[in-house]
C-alpha cells in the first residue's frame, strides 16, 4: 500500500497518513486483513518523523479501522471495507431525493459542498 503526504498542505502529516490509508480502503486498494507498511519504513520513505506516522496509525486504531499491536504491526480490521460502493449508493440516493424535491444538479452539489464546511 502506498501512503502519500503533501508537506505543503496545511493538514498535519499524521492526519494525511491516516487519510491516505482511509482512501486506499475506500478505493478498494486495501481490505480487511491487509497489513500496513511498518511505520519506520513509511517514515523513511516519506522523510517524516516516525512518531508522525504512528500518530496517523493511532487515529486509525481509535476509529476501529486498524488493529495495532507491538511486534505484529498494523492490520486492517473487518471495519475496513471498501467505502466507495457505499458512497456511490448514497450519492444515487441523494440525486434521487434532489429530483423528487425539484432541485437540479447544482443545488444538490451545493448541499454537498456545504456539508463539507
């Protein structure tokens, strides 16, 4: 699994590590039972502090997406299922609701943008 960060982003690097793993799960590139790369390896490859990577892994553990054990590494749990299919299903539901309410695409997209704020 490839973990990426953008050092120029205002988002803390540990948060970016966690988001990168979440994105891999959502896209189906990672699944329950997969091992995350060792934190030392990720830190070395990205040129960031080991504790920053561990902070990202701990976020995932706190969310229940990763089982983090000393000597065993970080393993994705059963909660780490592809979220892309669910997102697409919910997007379809949103589009159908918007149509029933007489809203157009730009209104629905505006509602989604507002939800991200």
